[in-house]
C-alpha cells in the first residue's frame, strides 16, 4: 500500500468515526427529549381535554381491553422504535396504551372533536360539518367538447391517489390538464384527498390502516359514483393503498399504475415493517431532508411539537412565505405539507407505509392471478424511495411492466415530464382495454 494514501484514508476514517459519534449524541438527545415531552403532553392533554391521549411509549403487551380485528394491520414500528430512556424506564413515563376508539360519557366519538394541538381554521375543520364524513374528491367530468361517447362504448373511470403529505392537487396540477382531447372526452377522472390529508377528514380516533384508507375510497368514490370498472394511478404511499384497493376489487380494475412504490418483500420473520422504517427514514443527520424524516418517524412527541408549531399555525407561516417571496399564491406542494394532523401523518407513516409492507406480496399475487395490468414507473435518481423497490417488484413479479425514467427523482418523475407522463398513462389505459378484450375472448 503506498504510504501517500495512508493520511487520506486515516482522515476519512476519523471523519466517519466523528460523524458516527455526533449522530449517536444527537439521537441520544432526541431520545431524552421525546421522553420528557411524553410527560409534558400527558399533562397538557389532561389540562385541555380532561384526559391524556394514549401514546406508544409503553410496551405493546400493556394495552387494555380486548384486541380488535384491526390489530393485525398495526405496524410493529409503533412500539418497536428503540429509545434508550424508554428501556431504562426513565421518569417512569412508560404507561399503558389504551387501544381502540374511545367514547366520552355521552357516547359520542371523542376522535371527531378538534384537538387543542391541531389547527382549527375553516379549511382544516370543514370536514367536521359533513355528516357523511366522506373524502374530498375532485371530479373531472367528460369534456364538454367531446362528451358524446359512442354507444356501446361507456366512459372509463380513473382514480388518482397521492402520496404522503400531499393532496389531490398533486394530480390536478400536473396530469389533468395534460391529457389529450379524446381522453378528456372519454375518461372521468377522480383525484382523492386521502384520509387524514388535504380537505379530507382527519379523525383522531382512526388508526389510518390500509383498510381505513380503502374503505373511505369505497365510501367516497366507488359507491356514490357507482363505478363498476376503473383504472388506478398512484404515487408513493398511494401505491400501497392502490394495490390494496385493486386486490379487493380485482374483477373491476382495468389497470394499476404505481409511481415510486415503497415496496419491500415480505419477510417470514416479521421484520418487514422495521426494514421499511430503517430504509425510508433511517436515523441519519445528512442530508437535512433525511434527518427531518427520521425525526418525524422515530419520535412521536418531538414530531407532535413540529406539527403544533407548523401545522397548527400554517396560516401564519403561509402569510410569512407570501410576504417574503412576494407571491400571491404559494405552490400547492408547500401548502400541502401542513394540511394534516400529527395523528393522521404519524399513523399513516407507520400503519400504511410500514405496516402495508407485509401485505403487498399477497395483494400483487391476487392481481397477478386476476391478470390485471400493473405498470411501475420509477426515477433512477429517487432518494426518497430507492429504485431497488421497483426492481424487487419486477424480480418477484416478472409480468409487471417496469419503466425506469433517467435523471428523475421522487417528484420530477412526474413534475418535469408532465406531458410525457400523461401520454404514458393514455398508452397504459388503451393497452389495458385491449388486453381486457382479449381476456374476455379467451
């Protein structure tokens, strides 16, 4: 080994050790802070609401009451997040978690009441005035120019599902206006605000499992609009929900297009959920976005503080941004980041993204047997959901169509190629119709 290379390698090794030490100390501090905040929020909840809100600082075996059938959909990461001070029983903060939907003495569901740490503006609580408690859905009806569909050729339906910390604007601002005229005259488009995000309900007694999301889409889109056939298009977290919905309605789904799906092969030892959490939001200091994801995904009470500061006061921050940038309207992505509650985001992250991993293989197997056309699109520069996820789908399910977009990341895979993406969707829908016709003939 050349002597000249020794100083450089020694410097890199020292730098790596120093970074590891700093990372350990930072997350050790966050462990302590989350422990203290657990007690603080317990006291605040009791003061403002008369009863402390259950959290996941105790052990899973400490929960009260009978287990619900929904428990199998809960992610192990809710309790499996390591915390040095929790394991030490520091401050005696480990307490029982009461599972299930809680009711006040008058029998009303407490979860439908706006919480003191959540925003109470008209936008954020408008769903409470809707007695049906349905999702917010943006419907693009058939174009008036070419609304006449040939007899015997009924209109097609497409349901769009967004990803984490987003809304229906993700699709209405990108794809809807870039579809061709014939498609606009033949397809009804449904862009959904998923449960817990955008203008949709954000109940605090909901666990935001896959079943919760699927049932709300059925209640808000499939049933009221009487959809007996439809295509699905989804991005990121929405991909998991789309695959679950498609598997449940495999006889009616014509195609499933998933963009940047967070797919992880199911592990026999039950470690799938932990693998998802460590891969998508592992404890790291750099880059800043990754550090933010790890803090919000690993620390329940620290994350609640951030939501209290930014989500609860989103109107103030939006005014500040408008003044500082001199813009009359903010980009929809910026606005969507705060249109949720900590409860909805926390449980969607763990129970839908992490917990959904253990069901994906079964759902994809159903779609395979039903011969549903599944297309996967992924950017090769995606740092949020690694390209390995889509490659793993292709390896396990070779019949799935995989399109890798060069020089595209988690969002630019759509945003920087809106017209091309819209054309790809049109091709997928047309191909699926042809394939469905061939299947009927067989």
